[in-house]
């Protein structure tokens, strides 16, 4: 069976890591031939292209870009159509908004029999203006009508898409975004790394792993920071990641009373995330748009409790008072309260972190991610063969 995955770009991010882990794991299945198609990757958010380039399974489509540009979109659609006609995949599995729409429509035109779309986060919703929301919702509905099946990283994504009139319940399967658990389960605090980042042994370190950009919740953390510093004088905020808003956040962090309390690690490769998690006492996730962020299960795999806004799929991993604390989006007073409780109570941190480690270990292995997708492919192929047989008879 030949399978082609399609994604808009391969920046350092959860959806991209999920896609690459899926492609590399599925390529080891003896009954599959798997390749990956992506648009070009540019900017300060890093690139994961080399990981799949080494495997010899990556094809770049220049017209496939994140921004809405009719001329580039038309070229990307035509190139994808031609590529699918040449390779004749049995399954096209798309990821992300732009690649998801153009990829599915091109695959339908090329006659690909099974079309799967992976929902890593919403491409429509209240986080954007009414016109953009209407356009993306309409585009997702159009692509949804030619989609065989949807793979969502969280039940919250399934509910949002069904509420928007996209697909039917039986067309959805939730598959958690698994990852290599071992580095997180075994990571220990590295004093040398802590020293390079300026983190002392007595600091209470609140981590945040996210692109430095809008909708990721950094502004909420900065809003809460003065009161947190007043209540927890030894608090340090470790921001892991990079992005277009880095200079803005660095300027905010340099002003009193925040000066000296924020540490910017910059962009780190996926292989270095675990050692940064090991420096944290807890992790906050304050995004307003996310399917189910990998940072939450990664922190829990490292035994660190999490505090998260109850947005999209966060509540499916951040289980209130079990693996961390779940608070309403924008509730900075609640954020201060929960972080202060964690700072004051090492036993609470340990209880939440260990419960989270056990819970995540059972559900988020990369092997389970790959095996669940493989099983879905086989089921959909078998369903199609039965329908074809019934039609022929």
C-alpha cells in the first residue's frame, strides 16, 4: 500500500513532529511505502526538513505556502495533482490547514481512493476575524465532503469540526500525538545546562514551550508575572522556543519588576526538549488555539505538573487536580494562585507529576501513534475493498 503524507511546512512544532514521527514509523511497516510532501520551510521557527531528507522520502512543492495567495495556491494545487497522478498513492494523508485543503482537493481530482485529514488544531474559530473564519470554515467544509476519514489529536477537535458541519461522527478517530517517551522519562536536571541559562539550584522554574507569537499565551504570563514575582521572589520563567515576537517579549522582560526573571532559551531541537523540561518545576500552557499541545504530555512524561488554560484539547491531558490545574482562558488570577500553590508545596508537585507520568506513559508512546494509524489504514482499505466487491457482484 502506498501512502503520501502532505503538510504545509516543516517548522519545529508539534504537528510537524507528529507528522515526521508518523512517516518514519510507518515506513518501517513491511506492507507500506510512505513518503512526505511539504511546502518550503522558512523563518525563525526552525526547520525539520533535514530529518526526512536523510530518509530520502521528502518532496518539496514551492507553491504550497501558509499564507493565502491565490496564484501560489493554484500552482500548489496543480503541482500536487500532477504528483498524485504520477505516484498513484492508495492513501493521501494531509496535515495542517493549507495542505489539508489543497492536498485533499488535488488528491480527489487525481483519483486517489482514500483521503485522510489529520486535525492537529482548528483552522477556524473565534481567534480570527469573521471574514477569515467564514472563508476557512467554508473551505474546510468543501474539503470535508471529499474526505474519507479524519484523524484528530483530541476529542475537542472532533466536536468542533462536527459542530461546524464537517463530516459525520463515524468518520472520526482520535489518535493522540505520541512521541519518544524515553528521553523524558529518564531526563535529570543538568547543572551545566542550568548554569548556561542562568538558572540557580534554588530557583522555582516555570517553563513554557511555544513559538514566540500571537495566541500562544505569553501575554497572559507577562500579565501575571509581577504578582507571581511578589509572591515567589525566586521564580524564574524559562521560555523555550523562538518566533517573530521574540524582541517584543525580550523588551517586556527587561523592564522592572520583571528584569532578571525571564530566560529565553531560543529555538531548541526536538532532541533537546527533554533536558529543558528537566530544569522546570512545572509547565504552563496558555495557548488560545491548539489541538492538543505536545508540551503538556512531554512535561508530564518528565514528571512535571502542568497548569493550562481550558482551551481546545488541553483538558484531555491537563486533568484538574490529577495531573495539574486547568483554568479558564485569560484567568491570570487563577494562574497566579495555582503556580503559588505549586511553589509552596513540593509534595503536591510530586503527586501531580507522578500521576501525569503514569497516565501519559500508557497513551503517548510513538509506537502507539504509528500502530494506531497503521491499523486505521488497513481498516479503511478493507472497507473500500468490501464495497468494491459488493458493487461488482
